[in-house]
């Protein structure tokens, strides 16, 4: 076996492994970027839902206060 054959026998598999490792790292970085984007979108959605829930609670409390006021008004009429 000549030196050139030895270099090819060792070099080609090493280059193939190195290239596959580089491609895997690129894929991992791409996936990490996608996950960060999804986390950002989820945070925005949580903020939006939290604001809507706060508005809904305020609306429900306002309506409950109105119902209680009418109840006490009718109770006073009945008792009076």
C-alpha cells in the first residue's frame, strides 16, 4: 500500500465524518433559532391573552355590580 492510498483510505472517511458533523451543527443552530422564535410568539400570545382576561374580568365585575345594585333596589322596594 502506498502513502497516497493510505491518505485516501483515512482522509476520505475523516472528511465525510467532519462534513456530516458540520451539517448537523448547522441543523441544530437552525432548530434552536426556530425554538426561540416559537418561544417569542408564545410569550406574545400569553401577554395578549392576559390582557384580554383582565378586560373580561373587569367587564364581568361591572355587570355583577349592576346586577347586585338592581337586586338591592328590588329588595328595598319589597321591604319598603
